[in-house]
């Protein structure tokens, strides 16, 4: 993609009122645009990152048997009344049409998936079953802040699993844990992400959060120094020792919740009478698990973890492009390199704009693409082009033939 034609515009200064790193750099870099508090337009540069994150998640959830589909965002009031959440859920957006009918804008999809499964699952032979989607969610967040970390409208992956017995749910739950760790590892957050025990509410002793340690975190977690599992602040007083190893020494950290998993048991299957016949011909109420990851929140977290004073430093797995190609008055030579890299399936943002070298370098640092390839009079005189990693201070001159091999 040539930068002169790309729907993207950088800003020198942070937008007024934005204090979080992710909001400042994503806005300044042209990844997102704020419509209002908690609601953002994802611009082409940001969408490329979101699609990379989405594909990582898709691959890992497919690997544990998830089947992808998409459910409506507009839900009938009756379904939410059956579960009792129409009146009890304080962040539920409720809308009414001209005839007076009421609906919910989906913040989550248990009220849709459970009655759907009633139409398709009739025997133990249909189980276990797991379905997931990537879909926009709506939550009445009265204190929307921290950029795209806490929004009113956001993209989420929600996975739901259905089982004939709790033992089967437990087995799938462990698979989901492992899949989540793979997702966060591939997204560049492995070293800072911990499994944190949280209250399971009325249907399970514990639920689990995946928390990424960063100074920007709104949550407080306590990491066991013995086994590196964690406990969140809300249950710490009730959990004086680590639930995993019994350790008593914890390290307190600020963190961002990037995912969560719950054993819902029959909390949502019972209201819809979701039963099947077991192997003995007896009716059994299904038990259920749910597993969520907010994609926009994950993108914001990656920025909070991977940046310096100049801008973002994207992990290669989620970067919008692999290479930022910069021409300093050598457009003909740069054009040749651009075409060669594209032919080798390397994603390139080619800065062919008629602006100063300083502006090009500043924008490259701000946008944070992993590799920078500089074509200039100086580099050509030295025998090629200058190749530099975004996270490194200096680059080196390589021949034009070596660029693709070095980047791969």
C-alpha cells in the first residue's frame, strides 16, 4: 500500500482529554478515531491489526473444536426476562421501537445461544458442542475511559460450550485455558499475562481472568511468587493462600483483563429448558461454559505493553504491515523494492509522500511497523538500503537482494 493513497493521517499532538497511552498513540498514528466517549471508528490501519488478532484467535479456537457463526445484536426482551437479567443487568442497553416493543442490544449472547441450541441439540450424541463468534457488543459503560480498553461499543470473541455433564465441561474448560495462553503468546503478551482466579458467583467457586501486567491497568492482581498464578483483588481477602499451590507470598501488580472464562453450569440452560437424552435414555439438563476476549481491548493492551516515547512497537504477528518502506528522493529505486517485496508476499507500507525526511521518520516510529527499509542517496552509495527494526536504535545497510531474506 502506498502511503500517499492510504486512508490514514498522523497527528503530532495527543488528542485533548486522552491520557492513556493506547488512546494517544492509536489516535495519533491513524489507527482509530474517537466518535464519542467509549465509541471509536476503527480506521484501515487499525482494522489490519484487528484482523490479525482475529485470525490468531480463530485459529486457536478452531483447534479446540469451536465452530464459527454469527448471532444477532438485537435481542428480544422475552429472552432476557427468562434469565432475569432484563431487570438485574445494570449496563444493558434497552431500545424500543415505534410499536412499543422492547429489545436489548447484546452485551453478551447467552440469551440467544441457549434457545438456539434447543433447536439443534437433542441427544448426548450431539455433545460436546462449542460455537463462537466475533461480534460488536454494547454495554452501558458510564465511565468509559482508557481509550479502547473500556468502551460502550466493542468487538468481542465469545465462545460457548455445551456438555452433558460437569466432568466434560471441566475437560473442555482446561482446553480453553491452554488455547487462551497460546492466543496471548502469539499476540506478544506471553511474558506479562497471568491466569487470575476470580469469584465464580453463584454457579462456580471460581471463574478465571487473563490479566496482563501494565502500569495502565485498572485491575489489581496478586501473583503467587511460587507458581505464578494470580488472584484478583475482589477475592483476595477470602483467599489468603494460592488456590493452585498453597503459596502465601504474593506480588501486587496493576493489570488489564484481556480475557475471561466461566463455568456457567445450568444458569442459562435451565431457563430455556435445554435438556437432552443421555445414553441411558434419561433427560439431562445441559451445563455450559463461556469464554470471552475483547479484540479492541486486546489491541489497546498490546500498545500499552509495546511502545516507547516515540510511538508503538507492534509485535510482528499483529502488525498492520511487515515493512515500512521509506523513500528519500529515490522513488524509482524504492518502487522496484516495493514490487519485489510484494511479490514475495511481504506486506509493505510504502511512504512515497512528498514530505520531509524528519516527518517520515517520526511517522514511522509512531505507527510502529516492525521493519523499516530506507532508500536514500547515502544508503545506495553504501551498497544498498538501510534496514532497521523498530525496536532497535540502529540499522544496517544490506543489498537490495538481501532484504526479503533478512525480513523473513
